[in-house]
């Protein structure tokens, strides 16, 4: 049995606010589903607010919930400005209010006399926390809690700048007992979600405001990623890219897994360097992954096999990890472009301009050329535009002529206008001489480019249609089952409209 129980009990809802009223509201919100709650007393703006909140907790604390009190000093990365004596005072007050655990950072631990904590009336169970907000420190092979004395568990929360950093922390987790692993930062997010599976006693998730870099909300951790249900038998999939935080692929694929009751999870991997991710595939037990900007073309040299169409396109967005660890690549962007555009346009015989020459542009160009369209390429990199145009039997045209040439459709295949920089358009109003504008960007659902086109009376096609079509195809390649398209579509559209 874990120190904190099992299942949902091992996901610790973090409550942090500047006022007692806000803290109370967040605790009540957490208690709807959480059974372990950390209260960041150091976030409260004054001693009066701390006293007010703990008075409420003393009267209203439910008996079936484990409460962990933290009053982290600034020296340890927290917000509490008092000295060690003041910090310990508030932890004793937390014990009086019913807290069973307290978190004491290494900076405080080192200042206290040997055996002092066990003689002092802080909460009876002590979690020793070690934080490094700058880097992943040199780690021991495993953590032996007994070596630290006086404490019941040890936590290491450290910044993972690469996927490899997070792997090192997970390896320590597998060998340790009474240990809490918290990889921080966007690159550490997948490991943070898989930490429970590897043996971490807790995983932290904020109820409201994040208290550390790379956190996902309690709701996402439980409902989207189902972190408390993941085991070594869970199949792991993911999306790799840089940036990756905007991606709704985890929502799309995890919805499909939940609806079809498949023991699998799909995670976002921030991969600045492709090799950093590829080396981590065995450690995470990855069965397949999506590929997005900027790795769609460079992944080709790491594949053992590739479907002929993807090889011809020269870009891969879907990879299957075979049983021997080798990689097989294919491209579903091709299918996504056709399905999205053919509802608005008779593609055969049409004249289509693709703006861009990267991996997504290549898939679009090959899809449309094979479907009988006359394809023109315009890109900032003229050499890449000419090479792609030659490959599909089309033409490369300079940007300066866009105002004087007309097309049946224009497709934006660049990331310009993508969240979080959605206020800009890759093309201006005079350059949109066409009947239809399609943006391959799906977040936001209606980009600045589509907004400009709509104002000009041009029909528009959102990239969400392509995103969904290529995602359904990926999901079916990996699972061998029919995708629950309606549920997956509802989840993505709801998220897009809620966040817009």
C-alpha cells in the first residue's frame, strides 16, 4: 500500500491562493473528487489570512481526506517571508486543524537540530522536499528514506529541460520506496503524468493557479490523462514537436481511448531535439507517436521502414513503434487535406496555391496534385518552394505576384497565426484572390487569415477538419479499431470554442 493510499488518493490536489476565502473555495472545489489535498499556506498573504483559513479547516475538515500542509519559505522556492520558527508555528497550527502530513523543504531541514522535528508538534507525518527550479541535479541511484532520518517520505521536484532529464528522475523512482518524483517544466510533463505508474507516492495537480512550472490541472490529470489508472500494461502514445503546448491531440486521442475502454494514454512531448525523444522511447514504453513541427521531415532518417506515399511526400506525421523497437512511418495529413477540402471544392482541374513548403505543405501538395489539381507553391524559402513544386509537377511563384493571380483555393501551411500568436495573418487581404481559403492551423478554429477571408466574402475551411480527419486515421493505425469519431469531434470542438 502506498503512503497515501491508491488510485485517486495518490493524486494530490494543490490549493493555493492569497486569501482565506479563495483557499476555502478551492478546497471545496478539490473535495468534489480529490482525497489528498496540499494546502500552500505560504501563498496566503498574511498571518491573519492563515489563521482565518485554518480556523475554517478545523471546523469543516472531512475525516476521509488526507491534508498536507506546506508553508514553504522563500529560501526553498516558496512565498513565506518568515523565519524557521514562524514556519514551524504555522505547521503546528495546521496539525491542530487536522493535517496529517506536512512538507518541510531541505533548506529548513538543514537548519534544525538532529531529532528536533520528531519532538516538535508539527503534523505527525513529514515529507522532506528538495527543489531545483533551474536544472535536473545529479541524482542518486535510488532514494532510501531511512538515511534522511525523522521523515516518512522524500520528494525531489526538479526542472527537466529535456526529455532525458525526466527519464533520469523516473529511473530513480522505479528503484525507490517512499519517494515522490516531480519533473517540472514542459519537457517533464509526460514523466510527471507517468510518475505514479513508476512508483511515485504522489503526483501533484493544482485546482486553480499553477504553483510550479509544467503542471497540469487536477481535472486534466484525472479526466484527460487518467493518471491514477495508468499501469505498466498501459500503452503509451504521444505527439512530438516544438512547440507542443497548443496541441489538442492529447484530447482527441485520449477521448477515443476512454470511449473504447482501451488501456492507453497519449502524452505531449516537447522535443527541442528529435534525438532526445527517440532515445527515451524504451523508457516510456511508447507504442506510437504523432509528429508535428519541426520534425516531420527529419524523422525520415530514423525510420526503418516508411509507407511509399509518405516517402514520396518526404514527410511523416505518424509513427508506429514495432516490437523490435524499430520505427515505421506513414502520413495521414494527406488524407486530412483531401477530406477537409473536397467538401467545398471539386479538386480535379482546380488551381490551388499552397503557402509554405514544410512538412504539412508537402502532404497537401501531393494530396492535391494526385487528386488532379494544378498546384502552385509560394514560400519564404524560394529554394524549398521550387523543389516541392518540381516534386508534384506544379509551379513555384514569388509572393509579389499573388495580388495579380487568381486561384480556386489558397491553403496556408505555415504556423503563422497559430495559438498563442493568433492575432496575425500570413497573407494580406489583397493577396487573397480566390474562392476558398483553407488554414491548416486548427487552434484557433477561426484564424486571423480566415477572418480576413470571410470579411472579403471568401468561403473558408478551418484546419480543424483536417486535424480531425488525420487524427482519426492515426488512432485507427495504432489501435486497429474504428475511431469513435463523433465523440472525438465533440471533445475537440468543445475545447476550441471554450478556449476561444
